[in-house]
C-alpha cells in the first residue's frame, strides 16, 4: 500500500514568523505535539511541543517567541508514492510518530502518523513500528541520566 492511500491530507501549518503561542493553539486544536513549518510553499521545519518547552520556555522565552527561532530545521519526510512497509521501518528506526509527506517535487501533500498506519490492513507493521518507536532509551529517554 502506498503512503498516499493512508496519509492525512488536510495539514495545518505554521510559518516561521508565527509566535509559539499561535503554534501551540494549533497543536491544541489538533491534539498533536508537532506541526509542520512552511515558508514560501516550502517545508522548512517542524515544530514540536518539546521544541517549545526546551528551546523556548526553558530558555526564558515567552509566548511571543518566533517559531523560526526554535523549530527543528532538519526535516525528515517520506514520499507519497513510497510503500507503507518501507516507511514503517524508517519510522521505527528513527523513533518518529509523525512524518511529513511530500511529492516528488518536494511539496508538502500530507502527514503520516501511527494512527494513519493503524487503520490499514497491515496491522502487524503498525504494531512493529509502534514497538520500535516506543522502545526504551533513545535520545529523548528520561532513564539514561543527563549527557
């Protein structure tokens, strides 16, 4: 099955000049911890709730801080014509729960989440992906102490 068959097409975006408060409101409306950042029809980053907490609030920045100053600019993405099996493996390997979907012209066309994958017949893949993403440890683990 192709990613385009299961991805969410209606994607809410923020721009680098939005405030983190505006972005957080969108996240709350979506009940999601991540939102893509787009500038001039290009995907330029991803903003996570962790970015807001660690790169803004913990550094003393307030709700007027700009998304572009704290977003993660290294964007991992998949293509809409990729096979879901391949993407599932990559999500597990990288411990990612949501990933932007682009076409071959690298224009954002959707977002793929574990929830989207759970709806397909290949339930074994989604389960294995979730197990891989949720494995103990990793760069955001709270059990390994400070580095």
